[in-house]
C-alpha cells in the first residue's frame, strides 16, 4: 500500500493552517520558525509544492531522508530554495528517532514582488532550481548572517505596515539572495574533491559519448540529459562548471565540440561537410557559424593554416 502523500499550498495562509500555526501577520510574506510547528505534514514519505517561493534553513537531529535516491542528512544547518510549482519530496525512514526541527522558512508569494526589480531578478538565481541534496551548507558565521536578515524581515512586517514596508523587505531579500550566491560560490571552492569528482564524471561521459558515434546520430546531448545522467540538477551543473571553468554547461559542450572539430580538420582528409555531419550538425552553415564564433576562423581557414 502506497502511503505517499501529496500536499499543495496555493497560499501562505493554507500552509500556516496545515502546520498548526496562527494566521500569518502578512498574507504575502511570512517567516516561520520550525520549532513553532505544531504538527508535521506527514510521518512517512510525502511530496509538497507551493504556489510561492520558499527559502529554508533547517536542522533536524538524527533525521535521515532520501530525496530521490540521494541520502540527505539534516544534522547540520542547510539552506535550500524552492520556486513556485517545484515539487519537493522526501522519504522519512521509519526507524528514525527525530528531535524537533530547528531553523526557519521564509515564504514569499510572487504577488509581494509585483512592481519591483526583484520580480524579474529572482528568476535569475539558479539555486531556486537546485535539488535539495544540492543545498547550501553554511558555516556558523554565515548562518548567523542569514538568520539576522530573516529576523529583520519578520520584525518589519510585524511593525506598523506603511508605504516603506515592501521596499525595506525587498531590500532585505535581495541582500539574503546576494549572500546566498556568494556562499554557493564558496561551497563550490571548498568542496573541491566532490566538485572535481563530478567534473571527472562529466568528462568521462562526454568522452564516451563523443567516441561512440552518438553525435552523428543524436547531436549534442541536452544539458538536462547530462545532468540526469550525473544525478544532479541542470542549474547546479552549470553553477559548478562556472566556478571551475568560467563556462556554463552549454559553453563547455560547444568548446569540447570545437576541439574535436579542430582535431578532425587538422588530422583527417574528411571534407568540412563530412566533419559537420559527424559532429551532429544537420546544416553545414550552423557548424561553420559556431566554429567561426569560437575561433575567429572558418573551418577551411583553420585547415589551411596547417598547410
């Protein structure tokens, strides 16, 4: 029998009611303290989705979860982000003896961002599409900094609401997101072993794919397919590559493709059209355009430079 439960919350008020919390002080933004939750949403496997953004700093001693096939440990504080419509699922092991959760969640309805620059820029933060096992692991100092911002937001909407309230809270949210971007970049650097292991797996995958003839049959693999093969989200893959190579995934793929094209142009007698076909291009013009963009030379000019 499948006891997996699905919860969908259209409003912040609905979430408060389900968690046994008082009605939110502001209908479009709320800071929830995990220790104030009066009842769990579920005691076994569950999924939930919001029609609003959430930024969560959570710690739960002895809690062992699975997100997909990935084990997650919430003994230490981790920060993760959800955008509207994103599905978050967990399997809680029945043998787990859990203490009460600690931390906080900021819930932000998109309507609160209306007519502000953040309404657009919030979509540019890739970590809103990261999976929960790609969460941000904070140092004590970083956790204190972000918790202070969350407290400032809470204090602001509990004060007398006036025409400055939205601007003050938006400024605090922008500061929190900017710090989070900085801390993610720090995490990519400090977790070098895991990062470079992932990069090695990526290079092995691309080497096998390029050497198998799959380019001619299927073209370049999509970023989504590569991320799924590596068992990470596309956004996290691109963020990691940017920190290690300065390129996103698509740029990395194109550069690998151009290196292979250079090899074929300089060491084989294949025509440019044949090379374009082997590299998965349906049209010669598309190959020539990409090659010139990357090298400032046409394929024939590059070949002639070796003669």
